[in-house]
């Protein structure tokens, strides 16, 4: 993962790499991706994800459930 020194949104130098469970919502359904590593800015709330984190989040997101089922049946 690339080390980010300044938030790309607000420019703060307070942005930090964190690893934690990430709970999000999609169409009224809540889901949690466990143990996600990303950069989080406490000043503006910006979250910066690398491709590995995005894949992990997608694997738990109901938005991608249909594409996961299609891949398994192929």
C-alpha cells in the first residue's frame, strides 16, 4: 500500500493508515467487511482504499452479490 502523507480532499497531514472492520450500507442493507486496511482522514472523513481493500469490500457488499453468483456458475 502506498503511504499517503496528506489527505487528497482537504490537504490535512492528519490522515493515517488504519486497519479495522468497515461497515457500510447498500440499498438499506448494512454489511461489514472485516479487517480492511485503508487511509482515514479524521479532519474531513475521507477514506482512501487501495485495490486490495476495494476487492475485500466488494466481496462483502450486496451490490456485487449477483456478479459473484455468476462467476461461480461459469
